[in-house]
C-alpha cells in the first residue's frame, strides 16, 4: 500500500526557488450572492527568488504585479449545493412521543416520509463554496513546522473571515460577517503544489480536520454528577442566586471561542471574566474585610487595571498567591487584550492557552483568599478555591486534528 506524502514531506525536498501553492475548499454555512467573484490580495515585496516578471504573472493568475508588491492570495466564490444553512425539516419530527400521538396514523406515516424528503432537500440546499489560495515563498514554507495543513487552513479561513467581515461592513449588512473554523464543515479538502519557475514539481490532494466538534468527542458519555452540577448552574443563572456565575460563564465561552477559531474574542471574554471577578470582590467583600465604606465608590469608579491592583494591594495584601496570579494574568492576558483591542491583533493558540490558564489561576487565587478569611467567606458566591485537572478528554488524540 502506497504511503501518501504530507505537506511536510514535500517541504523537506523543496528547493530555494520553489513556491508553495495551497488551496482550501470550504462550504459557507449560508448563501452569499457572489457567484463567480474572485478577490486578490498582495503583500509588500518583490518577486519570489528566481522568478522573473513573466513567470510571476503566470503564477499570479495572469494579473499584472503592482510595483513593490507581490501576490499573496486569491479568494473565489461559486454557487454550490451540499448542506449550507439549517435543515428546513421541522425539528418536532424528532420528538414523535410528544407530537405524533396528537395525529391520526396516516399523518404519522406522512410525517416520516416528509422527514426523509426534507433531509434530501437539505443536501441539495443552495449555498456558497469558496476556494482560498495562498502563495507561499520558500522561507515561509520552511518555517511551517508543526501541523502545516491545519495552520494553512486556519490562514485561509482567516482571510475569508476578513473579506466577509469587510463585505458586511461595506454593505451595512449584519447577516454577512465573520467566519471561524467552527462555522465550517470538517474535514476541509485542500490541494498543495510545489512549483518551480519552470512548472509544478509535486502535487498533493488531501483532507484535514479543522475543529473538535466531531463524533469522537460528541459521543463521549456525560458524567451524571456533571448533569446535576449543570442543573445547579442553570438555576444560578436563571434565579441569580450565585453572583459568581458570570465569572464561570465568560471563561467557559472564552474556551469555546478559542476552539472555534475566534481567538481575539476569546481574549476579550477572558478579560471580562476577571472584570466581573474584580467587581464582585469589591461589591461583596470590601466592607466585610474592614475597609472604609466611604472609599468603595471611588474604588469602583477606577479603570479596570487600577481596580484589579486595588484588589491585590488593599484587599489581599498579605496573600502572595493573589499577587503572583495577578502579575501573571496581567502579562499573559491583559497585555494580549490591549493588542487585540488597540491593534486588531490576532493572538496565537498558545497565547490564548496561557491567557486562559492565567485567568483561572487568578480566579482560584482570589476565591481561595476570600474563603480563607472568615469575614468574607461565602460573600462572593461559589468561586473556585482549588484547581483540578479536567480529564474528560484525556483519551482523545488532539494531535490528530
């Protein structure tokens, strides 16, 4: 049985003048009336080493090169069929015990037939396909070390996301906007070519899984104890009887956004979790800890970073764990958040992972400090006071994605 090469295998034999051409093909979750449109992107720089003007023009889809710039990508849109959007079939067909008993027998049979028909129509539902092509120089190719297929697909989806966001803004159309990995079906088809100036040297076609919502993960059974805990959290949210609930909720959403590919938003959500934590500490435990009530309004009116330092320096000045966790969080999360907000920065997965770890460590440190002092114990709701490893996905091979 022949062994199918990988992009890493092709990169290992790439010559200094070779260019990588990577194209990813995706179905959008909705229809966009852009059939036949092609969008091109350029970056600063001259031709690839060893490529003359005519060869660059052929590589760049027969487009003239802009002075001082070289082609970087192309996005193409085509009308397609295959499952964009939601199924048009009625959801209540999935609950016959609740609905079918209200219908005559012949209508129940008719509903089952319509269910099959609806599934077929869904497969033929009109949607939009996109092909995103990247041109990658030799130096950039050799820098792609770990999981290059996934990295390149993420880069393609990032470009598609940027264009769709721009399209929504330009048309003042709120139904068209950002797209993340989790919005797309997995796996993604891709084609990779290693091209020299004289022609294609090697070609690869394959698929790559792009996110974690697949059968292996979704079919893992749920721990009954966790279902009970979920019921308590649901009640806490609905009835508002646990002021710490938003801290958990923002952090959980941040984790999901990282896995979905919306890493910039994940950093913002992690920061919101700590901002809620800080306000919770000030509002619920300030006076209980013996601090002057008259100074609380001024502390609450401070900007976020000074408020966090007030929690560290005035409320828990003798708790080293809070001081250390605060400094780590400011470096790992807040500094990244400032770049996201002020520079439009897109953080890496590693940066998000460090930010989320620091977020939970600070939450645990503050929760433990509140519980350790009899004066404040229980006043800020059920904050975590210790960290335990999550073993739910211990048997899942994340490296395969």
